[in-house]
């Protein structure tokens, strides 16, 4: 997921440099969404992992 966020970020940068503003805008929105989703899922799984880890110990 993080990989795809970076791919869309690169697509947005390249298309912005070439003047394709619509594609750049759409790509940056997708990249932001994927990065935000990655952060949310990372925090959720981190909390779950810490909770389960304390029960095992």
C-alpha cells in the first residue's frame, strides 16, 4: 500500500512537470488517501500487536 502511494506520488510529480494538471491532481489525491489509510492501519495493528503481546507475557 505504501509502495502504491509512492508510485502515485511520482506519477503526480512527473505529470505536473509535464503540464498534465488534471492527472497530477487526481494522482496526488489517490496518494494522500493511500498514505492516510496506511497510517491508520499501521496504528490499529500496532495497538492490537501491543495488546496481544502483553497478554502472552
